[in-house]
C-alpha cells in the first residue's frame, strides 16, 4: 500500500442502509487522504442521497438489477472503471458480482474482505470482517487497516443541498409547536414489518397525547401506508408523505423530526446518522448482526420472550418460517408508545432550555 492516493473508489452496492453505514469510513478515508478524490459506487437509485456529501468527488450508480445485470456486464463495468485513473479500489461488498467488478478493474491496489474464499484471489490486500465480533461500522473501518486508518468511527453527518434543508425547515415551521413523530411502517422484507394494526394504534395514541404524526414511505409503500391509515381513528390528522419525497428530501424531513418510529429498514439509518431519536422494532434480525441504529438516542425494541427461532436469517424473509411471527407481534403497542413518549418528552425539555 502507498502512503498517498489520488483517486479512490469505494464499492458498496448492497441496500440503502448499507450505503449509509459507509459514511464513517468515507469520512475516515477523507481524513487519511485529504487530497484524494473519493468516489462512491452504490446501487442505482441510491446515489441522490449522497450527492451533497462533501467528502465525495462523485457518486455513481450500478444498475445490478437492470441494464447491468449479469457477470458479463460486471466485467465490462469493472474494465471501464479501470481506465478512469483510480489508484485504489476498496470493496465493502462480498458478492461474487462485486468480486468480478473488482478484479476486472485491473487496479493494482485493491482491498476487500478475506471471505468468501474467492476474495483471496481478487484483492491485493484482504482484511478479516470479524462479523461475530464487530458492528458494521467497525467492520467497514477495518477495510482501512492496510492504509493506517484507525478503527474508531469519526463523527459524520449526512449532507445535502441547503435548499432541501430550508424547504424541510419551512414545512415543519408550518406545523406549529410541539414534538413531531415520523412513522415508517415499511421494510424491504415482509417479516421485518411490525403489524399494521399496531402501527395504527400507536399513531392514535400519539395524536391523543398531542403529538403530531407524519407518515413516511417509498413509492412502493404507498398502499401499505394507506392501509395503516385506514385502521387509524385519527387518520385525518396524520400528514401522509408516503411516495412524495425523493431521497434527499426524505433525509431533510427526517432530520427535523423529534422521534422516528421504524422497522429495521434503510431510512432507519438515515435517521440515526443525523442524530434523530429512533425507535426501531427488530424481529427476525438481532442487534448482534451489527446493523442496528447507533447512538444514545436510538432504541431497539425486541420480543421480551426469548425465542429460539431468532434470528431466522440475516435479512428476514417473505413469511415467518414458524408461522407465528411472534418476534414482531410480541412487541406491544405499549412498549413502543412508552418509548416514543420518553423521547418526545426529552425533545420538549430541550426546546424549553
């Protein structure tokens, strides 16, 4: 490894949350190589979220589910990147496709994890991921070990254009005084979703207690959000923004919240990285995997019963293998509402100071 690099590529084309989790490592890279261009490669569609990040010279999408699907496209894309002057390649993703892209770049200095086994033939330097020992942020920082980057996460904030921040601030000023709770009932994986009826009951309790509620969801989650609202007695007092916000705007709006209620999802990471208090329900996944919301204002709620079937997978699934889904249904409305109230009260106290 050299002492200095001029153009660095960081590859993380997994889910939205995985890309957000790279931010501390990106900051660490920028501190280690202040004169280098750092380029982030993400799953296509995610790149707008990072377009305003000051540590990055460029953000690029890889359409692995569309036009660039298949190993042939991966080889071609890697070869194209190899002609763009990068002198350091770092891959945070462990798939075979990512390995093909990486080796196809032909970049001399390539860093990746030492597993799966084929990575030993792909990267010039490999590091242990230590999945059982470290949280994901620290696993990512481990990729900087060959570069002399320390394993302590630097403080970093998700950044985006000032006009998006002003727009969000103006919107929230229009809501008047009092805590605002953001609710996101969706997730990529069906078994990660807390029941719709439970979300509806918590929303009604929040509104009855004088809290304002905003519903968040992606374009493909609009029907889910409407279904939850159809179960709410106070639906007419909920601001439904599902399907209406792009990623930058979503992040700017989340930043203004007093509490964010969510399943284990990508936007959960957008919240905690901006130091927004988070209440997250974890069912098929567990904290030990290392992908939970960090920070003292983040709370993960889980089934109070020790379920032998947890965890049932790294991501969750379409249906509960045991047919009972107790990992999520055991998380009660009272547990969630009490946690929201505690965080909302803390927000009220801070406003009064």
